[in-house]
C-alpha cells in the first residue's frame, strides 16, 4: 500500500470497500503525541483479545504485533510503513514499539469502533471459542 498517499490510494479504497471498513481514524504512538503515553504502552503490551477484528495500517514508523500460534507460542510480526494487518477476533495478541519509539497507524473498523480489550484469560468469549475452532480446522 502507498502510505505516503493513503488519502487517495486506490488500493486502500478498494480494501475498505471490499471489507466494509466504514470507520477509520489515525493514532500516533509517541511520547510527545499520545496522552498518557507510558500507561498506554503498558496497556498495548498486555496480552489481550478483542471481540472484533483489529485492523491496523502503518503510515509511518514501525513496531511489533505479537500473536499466539496454535501451540500458544509467541510469533512476532514486524510492521513498518505500508504494512496492513488484520488480527481476527479472539486471537491473543499484544503490541509494542521498536527502538524508534514511534508509529503512526490507521485504525479501521467495520461499523462503529469498539475499543474494548479483554486481558488474558478471556477464553469464555464466543469470539475466542470461534477462533480456537478455526485454529483446529473446525470452522
């Protein structure tokens, strides 16, 4: 994706249309830009899940999403400018900055945004159970 021209990028426009990503905003994670920076960084790094997909598009900077594999082991995904990721509802994950301590990202949602994170353990939610079925090849 063309992060320098995200406002007019036809590829991003098509992804948003195809996936019905009707709502978006932009967040900058940096000590000078994000209120309560230290607290937010700790919250992002706490292992959690969401009941909806989490979609992030990196416009500037870089960082890491850590996700759990089917054996509950961490996988680190390096994200940099131009990368987009969709974390499915029910997957345990966390986010951290890299040594640059800066990322600007677009947050996309289907419908109204839902910000609720459920820290582990959160295995009783239907989204988690559905995700586990998917991992087992039952979905």
